[in-house]
C-alpha cells in the first residue's frame, strides 16, 4: 500500500511491524501483532481502527505513544520519530497525546477534580493554573456539580467523561481512545461519542478511535482502517467503506450493522413471496435507479422491493435493495442492462 503523506499528516506509519516472541527453544512462538503497516492519520480527523479480537488494533495504538516499541519500520507523531526513543526522549512526545481507556483507569482515592488535576501536577503546573484548567474541563464535559465526588459515586458514562477530561488536561494534539465505549450501554455510548465529536470539532483535536463496533465507526469516524491478523486490509472514508466494502473482513463488519442482503436460507422465502426475477442493486446518492425503473414501466416492467434497505451516513444515502422484476422477458432483461449502466447489479435467482 502506497500512502502519500503531507504537512497535514499527524501520525505516519511506514512498514511498521510489532513482533512478539516466546515459547521455548524447541517450540519457539512468533506473533506478528502488527504486520508491515503503512498508514497516515491526518490532523483534525476522527480516525477509527476496527478489527476483531486479536486483529492488532490495540497494539497499533500502543505503538503511537511508545507504550510498545516497534520491531521494524518507522513511526512519526507530530513530526517526531517515536521508534528508537528512550523513555526520557518519549516524554515530550507523550505530552502531545491524551489517552482514554475502556475501564476508565481512574484513581478511586481521588475526587473527580483530583483525577483531572493529576497529570497537571505531574507536568509541574502551578496550583492556580491547575484549578482554572480543571474548572474549564469540568464545565466542558458537564460534570461541574460532580467535582468533589469520587469515582465510586459515578455512573459508567460519568467516569468516562472524567477520563476524557483528564486526557484533555494538558492540551494534547492527539487523543487515543481504546475501546472507550465498549463497557457502556447504547444510550451512554452515544452521549460519550457526542462528547468526543465536540472534542474534535470545537477543540480541533485529532482522535484515533480503536473499536470492534461498526456502529461506533458509523456514528463518529471520518475515516476508518480495517485490521485483520495484524495487517491493514482496507482504508477509506467511512461512507465509502460502508457503501463499497472491499475486504471480506470489512464486508462482515458492515453486514453486522446493515443487513441489506438476504442470507442463503432466506432466499427461498423471498423467492416464494416474490416470484419475479430477483436482483441485488447497490443504491447510492449518485444512482438514478428510480428514474430508470419508472421509464421501464412503460415497457410493462413492474418491480417490488423484496429485501434490503437504505441508510444515511454523513449526509449520503447508501444500501442494497433486492428487487423483484416482473414483465416480458426481453423488457426485464433490458431493465437489468440499463441498471447495470448506473450501478452494481447482481442476480440472485431466475
């Protein structure tokens, strides 16, 4: 994969691998957790990395802040090389990076305000500066009235808001969110995603979101990388990846949230209820499917929607419809030819 970077690139991976070794001399074990990844993440975007368990996505994000050293390749964050650096050399790079976690990682012995203040103390901020910054962040995440509460007195969503405020404390350029909503219920997940969207839009902070939930990607991400067995198998805008998934892994993820194509065991039932000629038709904003079908009606072709649906994502419509076409054979065939001129068409059964 060739990636052309620019001055707007914030994170730059070039042939990055992370290899873990173990086992014994007789039975050595080698795991390519991240395998020759080349990838650019642009300033100001929300970039999602998705994959099933063991795909390497969490390892990838730990490479960004140097929590794991890379085995080969090169990695830059905000123009500074991360690979080959000591802990002391990594310190100024990490100050540009905030991180939020799945299990919140709050100090139970500190109040909400104390948790947010902690990184500022470590960075040497003066007390009055710390107090002002904590006040600002409490207001931003909507927890001003919870400043003196302890984590055990908070809901899961409130704990994650504290985690986000703490990650923002030192004004980072980049926010890493590793499965930050997977421990939350759906309603709270949307609230937290809304807050992350505000962080991105209002504060201009780039967000790298690690998740296994395609619904989260659809809700918030500008672009997405799909990982499988340590490799990045697909990268694109979220709308393109949903509308035109290329890799098999991507197609599985998309189908998990948008089941617009009938399974094999459902086709017989669809056929029984809709005896016409069945075709799968991709639908996007650019299609003129409706006008084609209306024109073909003059030739005696009628249609029914037998399965599927259309969704909206980032102001674009997309989806797949299973259409049942009825009419004279020649006219139906001409309709399919005309549809193929403007979109992807696949025949299900004749």
